[in-house]
C-alpha cells in the first residue's frame, strides 16, 4: 500500500443487515429495494464523535439470508437498497473524512449464485468455478448452503479482481476478506497485484483465526489479518485473573508488528459481545486500554462502546443476539451506555494523539497473576499502561523508569503509580 492513511484508521464495525433490522430472507425476484443504507448516515456523526475515522461494513451484497451466502457481488442487497444508496453513503462518509471498508466473501457463495446454478445444469465452464468431491460441491465448514469456489480457476481469480476494482472505483477504501484462512495464499498473490496497480492506496485485511499470522501476510500479499490471539487473551486473562496469558500474547503480538500492523479488536459480528464475555463490567476499561495502547489497526464493534450485551450461540441464527437492530439515530441510545462510551472516547482520543502506536512494540515491564505494566514504544514516543484485577490496591514502582509524568488517563485519580482494586491507567511519560 503506497500511502499510510491506515496508520491513522480506527474502525467502527457494523453488521448492516442486522443494524437496519432487515428481513432474515432475501425478497423474491423483482421485489423493489428497501432503501435502508441511508440509516447509517446519522451514525457517521456518532463514530466521528467517538473518535473513529472509518466505517467497516459487514456484507452489503445481494445474498440469500445472512449476507455471507452471496449471489451477486456487483449488486447491493435489496434489503439494504441499491447501488445509489451505497454511493450516497460513500459520499456522506467522504464529507466527514470517514473511510469505508467493505466485506468481501470470496471463499464461498450461496447456491443461488448464477454460476453455481449453471454448474448444476452441467455447464462445463461453470463447473470449473467450484470444488467438487464425488459429484457434490465442497461446502464451507459444514454449511450446506455455502459452496466453495475453486481458487485455482483463472476465471474465479478474474471475477474477484473485477469485484474488488468495481467497488474501489465507486469510492470505497479497502476490503475485509471473509474466511481468508480457507483461501490459498497463492490466490491472493494472483488477484491483488493488478488491483493494487490501479488502486495503490487500498487496504486489504484477511479474516484469519489461527495460524502463523505473519507468514500468512507475507505469503498472501495481504496488508493485515485479524488478531484473534490477542482478542482471546484480553478477555480470558481478565476473567481468569491470569495476566500472564496477556503477557504471552503481547509478546507474540509485538513480534508481528515488526512486519505488519494486525487488525485488532475486542468484538465483532461473530463473537459474544465484550460486555457479556467479561465477568466484571468494570474490566471493560482494562480491555479498551489494551486495545488502544498496543500496535495494530483497532476496531470497535458497533454497540460495544455502549456496553451492548449479546451471547453468540452455536445454533442456526445463533448470531442474532450480537447483530441487533439499532435505533434510527444515536439519540435513541439508552443513557446507561454513556459511561462506557466516555471511556472509549478518552482512550480513542489518546490513540489519535499518538498515531505512532499503530506500529508500536510492547514490552511487559512487570506481571503477576493480577497486575501488569506494559510499555509501548515507537518512533513517536512511548506510553505505559497499568492494569490491576486485584482485590487490593497495587503499586507499580519504577513503571515510568524515573521519567517525568506528563499526562495520565485512567479510571481513578490520585497517585499515578498506585492503582485501586480493579482499575487501569495509561501514563504518557
């Protein structure tokens, strides 16, 4: 990527079909579009007020149900509107200086995808678009409605490149590539160079859950991948009062930052919400403090900044609780979410003032089961983050290395190196 706008990006991530309260199933052929994408426009001001600089949208393309069973990557889902609605949202975002990220599902498609229908009818060219086992299509992780594309097929590679270019030309800034962990790295190596030649400023992040993240980035040519290791370590270490787990994960994370800026997060459309995952509500600030003071490109899942709750269940439609409808405007938010939003604003503001953090290394200066001191540093300076999940006050002597304290951000006043029980603080020496 030729410019570094991504170094200043903090995403607000939303799942559109849930956000606008769309029907579970797509309407029949010929049904008029429901122009709902415009409902995001009032929320652009909310994300800007929060301190975010980009809107990361889940699937917006024509699909059969939840958006990940795409049937036409060149057409906006009629439950959301049409191409003019997406163009208008791009324009509204641009007028506020907000970047826009789209979600591309290119590992698999829905059974209603025209090329798959042609394959079922015996079209030899269409058959090559898909993977087959014993005359049956390979499906994605046991989901019979999601048929896997053949990523070795040049026509598939060309199709995906065309889709990426089409929407980049319409003004979007980058792509989240769904289920990238299932797609051979060689596929992205074949697809991305020609797209980058035309759109050198675009950012491409792959959804990767397990594996050697740095090697995947290097082999695929992606700019970034999702940092699930850190996501898990944050909430798990706080719940278990085992901050050694966080220390270990941050060691691995810091090594990754040497070669790329991971996509960091505390919640998304696929996992239980942070406020439901954490056993103590007063640990939300701890989690956000970590997210905003270590290297990477951070995102906030829409509603987490208001302490929305929601548990993902392993059943059909088990994601519904973490993908709820939103009010028409931010004025419809309940007042009890305001304190958590204020914590997010303070820490996102800190992050914006220290943009060098995107590529910061983080060292663990001190760690016990219940306390940890992190020093994040880079070309622009350094920050010290103190966390305590202890039931007693805890002191962090020497955390500033003898330097003068210039600024402090935390949930308690007083001596900056003395933390009350279950508190956090970020120090800028």
